[in-house]
């Protein structure tokens, strides 16, 4: 299949990716510029999820931190920000310390605040590429391709934080590969606003805990500092988040209003395929997770000295294990994409085919899932089988280069 894909990737056909990206960005910009008030032409708030972050910042400015996880209060505040045309509620589900990021942004009018947040995201994307390979490694070419990658577009258009996550992970890599373990761990702790995104790197460091003591101590110290600051400065919100994370977050995919079609994880795949058997779905998820960790351990044993390959594999393991990743969270896939391209020049033919397949799958998977659910009670999220095959194929290539 890889040979066939490479045969079809003519320069003309690869140009369709650029055209698709231009259409996506142009259509979105037209929609938000022509929409009424703070809504786009589809009736959704400009920036979509950004309204939850802006409302969280506004909540702290009002001195109402204890109500960060009060759904009725947050819904009221979001309607106040967007206007009566807002029909959906966007729940703030990240730890309370992340709301601090949006306090200065909440001082600005909503539309201007979203523009600033978007520009910061694009800056984080460009900076991530520099951290990984420097400005002389065809960065402009990589940046153009990255902007056509649907998770990157989704991050900006949804007002999400995945490009911040990407930047932090690239910073962790830059520090770790220079031997600065403790600072790398400290930096990784900042990503605990989405703790599942630290899974793969955490496992990588645990496997080599004697050598990675500094990194692990950095991660623990940073996490403890964030928790301490949260409980010291936002005590009521921190206690509310603990209750929320125990009693609400585990059942998030089961919410009637939760967009399960938007969840691109192994758990989401089985929940969509087996809607009436959540326990069976979660059991199969656990089985796949065990296989993923075992495969990663084998790779670690064989490539222990190859930091680029191990860090790339750790990010891939994160996406394999995480119980919660929307399509925009897959923007962090740019990390292994660039690292493997640099570290494995002999594999570039294989990598090109895999990248093209994933690019297409992540573009089409969500809409195809929605179409299936309109006809049947179950659906196949095609991004996950493509991801599992791609991961297995690249794993075999790295473990057994011959």
C-alpha cells in the first residue's frame, strides 16, 4: 500500500493539499467576518471553544473563582459575552490554574481577544518548528504544510490551546536532548492543564528512571508547585475541580450532548462502534493500551541511544493512550513527523506515504462519522484504524530497519 500511495503522490496531487488548506482558511474567515455580532454564519460563536477560556478569565476578574465549574453560572456568563444568539454551552474542564492565562486576554473585547489568542497560536507554531529543527531546515516549507494539516486549522478556528501544547512539547524536547533533564521536567509540568498529553514522555522517563531522575523530579516539582499555587490562590475552584475530575470527567464521553464524533481516541473509537456496551468498549481500550505500552518498551530497548526516535515515539504513544483527544489535539503529531523525517532519512519514502494517509484521515474522519451516525446508531472513526496501522508500520520499520 505504501508503494501505491507514493506512486499517487505526484506534485500536482500534493498541490491539492495546499488548495484544500486555502479553501478551509478562506471559508472560515469569510464565515466569521460576515456573521452577526460574535457569531459566524453557522450560528456558532467566533472561536467556538475560546468562549469557555475567555469566560474563565472573566470569572477570575470578577472574583468568582469558586464558580469556575458552576455550569449554570458559566453558561450565563457565556451568553453575556456572546449574546442571546448563543445556543450551546462550552464547558471549562481544564484545571483552575489554566484560567490565569486568560485573565489579561479577558480585559480585551472578545473579538480582539480571540485575534490576539490566534496570533499567539500561530507564533507558537512557528516557534515550535524552530525549536525542533532550527530556521534553516526548510522551516517555511514545513510551516506551509503544517497550515494545511486539519488539526492545526481546527486549533485556530476552535480557539483551542493545542499549539501551546505543541510549543511546550517542543521546548521539552529541546531541553531534554541537551541533557537539561530537570528544566525539561519543569516545562512538561506546564502541560498539566491537559495531563493526558504528558503520558508518553512520562512513560519514556520512567523506563529509564535512573538516567532520567532529574526530568522526573522536575515534572513532580512543577506539578506540585502548580497544585500548591492553585490551592493557595484559588482554593474553592481547586476543590471544585477535584470533585469535578472525580465525578464528571470520567463519564464525559457518555454525556448526551458530548460530540463523540469529534473524539479521536481509541476509547472514542470503541464507544462509537459499540454504543450499547461501554464496559466492553473500555475493556478493549485497555487491551489496546497495554499493547501500545509493550510495543513502546520494545522500541525503547532497541533504540535507547536514539533520542529523536524515542521522543517521537513517546508523542505517538500519548495519542495511542489518551482517553481524551479531539481532532485539534492531534496538532502535536507535528513533533514526531519532523523528528522522524530528520532522524530517519532512509525512511522518508515510507514517512511520506504515512503522513499523506494521516493527513487525509484526520481531514475526513469527523465528517464521515457524523454522516454514519445520521443513518446508523454506530460509526467507524476512520482516523483510529489509520493511526493504529500507521503506528504499527512505523514501529516495525524502526525496530527492524531491514
